[in-house]
C-alpha cells in the first residue's frame, strides 16, 4: 500500500467477510464522529471539537501520524476510533496508540477482531518506534480480544488531561510488523460523508 495515499486521499476499507466499511474522519463528517464518540453536551463544546478535528485532519495529511476512523454498516455508524501518535515530538521513544469502539448493538459479533487487525495494519503506515493500546479493567470484551491477539496485559493508569480515565490496562510494544502483510480491501476515491 502506498503510505501517502492513506493520509492524502479519501478511501474506504471493507472489513473481511462483513458488510462493514472503515472510512477516515474528514472535516465533512467530523460532527458525526463527535456525536458518537465524545457525546458533547452543548453546541459550543461540539464546535470546539469540530475545530480541533479539522485542524488534526489537516495536520495529519502533512505529518502522517494520526488517523481517526468511522466504521459503517449501510451508512450507519457502528464503530469508531483512532490510531495516532501518543507521545510528544521530544520523547525519545515515539509511540502510536490504537483504539477501537463499537456501538452496543455491534458488540460480541467478531467485528472487533477484524477492525483491530485493520488498524494494526494501518499503524505500519505511521513513522513510530512502538504501538500500544489500552482499556479499562471492566472492558472484558477488549481484554479478551487482546488476549486472542496474543498481547501481554500490563496494569497502567492513563487519565485524560481534562479529567476522565482512558485506561487501566495497557498492551505495550505490540508487534505491528506481524500485521504488515494483512491484505486490505481499500478503495481510493470520493469522500464518504455520513450525516
């Protein structure tokens, strides 16, 4: 896969053996992503997130270190999340964090494994030293998925700067090269907009 195209072109990836499609979050569908992922309480908060995601989108096309994605089934959002640099540019070791989330009706159907495999494959397109992901202790589905992938669990608290817990369990130094040859059914072309 041509690295530049993932960051500079619109695309969609069909998850294997499903009718699920992964698309990048663009300024056109940022508000939809925000509604399902951040669930903003006010229009002002929503607008702040839209500006942030739009800036992030523009920067990622240049720096190629972050991708936010939506998972669709028949143009309905069923999952979302991102992979991107978790470290600061001055950090000695550069780290990419991988995250996945599905809406409740799509949990436990095997889609998580297919989505995670695609994100780990896409992580190979980001210049970084290591890949990690994390979850909360009570997220038994994610922990079981990580175990299925052979990932080693480490306790580690990660909190958001503005409050709220991101993770209590970490999976560090994921061997993303093991996913480098995962075939992707990717189509480059027109932007997919979800309202």
